[in-house]
C-alpha cells in the first residue's frame, strides 16, 4: 500500500501546484487505487484556477480561501482493498469520482467497474457522459422531440451524444467556437449554428419549421443564457441547466415565460445519484432521482454505447500531459480554452 500521493492543488488565484500529501491508512471498508488517466474539466478548472467564482457557486462547500483539489474524472486501477470489501480486487480497472491525484483511498460507492475492452482514456469521460445523460433524462426527452444544446464544452458534447441515443428528431447545437462547432455533426447534431445562443433565436425556430422547441439545454456556464434557452422552448417544455456559472446569483430567468408558458427548469449535477451534503443545509441526503438505477447501471449502459459506436470521445481528446506540468497547463487553459477541450493528465508520465 502507498502512504503518500502526488495531488494537483489550487492554492490561490493562478497558483496550481503538484503537491505531495500523506495518505491515511487504508480503512477496512475502503479501496486504494492508482490513477492512470484523469480528464481536465476545462470550464470548472479554469474558473477554479483564476478563483473567478463567488459564494453563490455550489462549490462554496470548498473553502475558497484554502488550497483545494479539482476535477472529478479519473480512470484508475485497484492496488489494495480493505478487509471488508467484497466487490473489488487488486488489479481491477475502475472509474473513480475523485480529483487529480496519483493514489487515493476511496469508498466503493464512488467506484464502478470498467470493462477490459475500454481504454482508460475513454473511461476518464464517464462523469461527463453520465451527466450529459442526466440532462436528457431530467428533461424527459422523447424520440420525436427537438432539442437545442447551447454550448459545446465537454458537457455539451456529452448531452449531444445522449440526445442522439434518445433518437431526438432534431438536435440543434449552438456554439460560437468554430473548432468545437465543426465537430458537432460527427457526434449527432442535425443542425449546427456557429454563434452565441442569444443571437440565433429566430434561426432556431426557423430550423424547427417555425415552431418552438421541446427541450433546451444550457451547457454554457454563462449566467444570462438560461433566459435565451427559455425563449425558444414551447409551453410545458423543459429547460435543463447542466453547467453552473461562477456567479450563480446573477443568473437571469424569464419568469413571465416560466409562468405563462408553464415551462419546467431543471438542474443536473455530477453527484446527483449519491448521498452527499446539501450545500444549503449541510445535511446529508440521498439524491437519486433515477432510483432504482444506480451509477453502475448507468455506466454499464454507457459502456454498451461505446461498444456500438453511439458514443465516441476519441476525437474530442486534445492530448495528454504530465501532472508535473500542471502549472503550465492551467496557464495555457486560462488564455486559450478553445482547442484544449479534452486534455487528460497521464499519470504514467509523472516525473
């Protein structure tokens, strides 16, 4: 068993470091793992790197004045198991809901088994893909619906692939970054608008035969875009917010549309199948709106979609970097996120 680990920590504004931290003794009900690949969540981590967030962001549970870990997308291998653990053994390949860290002790409830045929590079996307699926599930997307997806970060692409799995009639994607917009058709978009969501509302309605759409997903992480999504959604339609901006208190909804059109606004979050503290009350509660489906059930479903080719993230992976270079990685991301969409840390490159 390992007694210390390298961990990427955000120490303050524009200050990312690879620290060495002690690992506590492995508990009887825990599993110890070593990371192989971990995906950078470009939007979230750029916000945390610049400390461009206020207390309204749900990550306020992290003490913003202290160093903290980042991310939640890791593919790993089991190196030790506690004596009470029955479902995992040394050598198992797993998905883990943890940050960027070399070794870690973890509860089995935060792990899922990955099949041998899938790569660690692909497995590192499971948090993102799961949450994209949540966005369609929450919105009640149906095969004959039209969906608008605003924003093609990693969560936007995950929602796009989920909408394709749901056989949505029209999948309209809106993305101002041309590099990302150009990839949308290959992942299932029926229409692509290389623009900002607020500039193409009439175009969206025209593409849907002059009608308002059934579902819109805001994956932009910009506070003013919920209302733009509402503008194109029909009466009793659904708007899902998949990415939280750094200043959530400034989010703007059109309450007239909310009432007059009877719209439903949903939020989704990476942990919504787990028992976790409520950020408003600090009380732990079980929050699985998809019960009896478990995280392993959803991951098994997504793995099957990898096998059929309905999910493909290979062309979204921008490259691999060593955790040793994290300071430079975040510096580069801060100034140019456009073409670094799916950058992954390769923990085998650690120096």
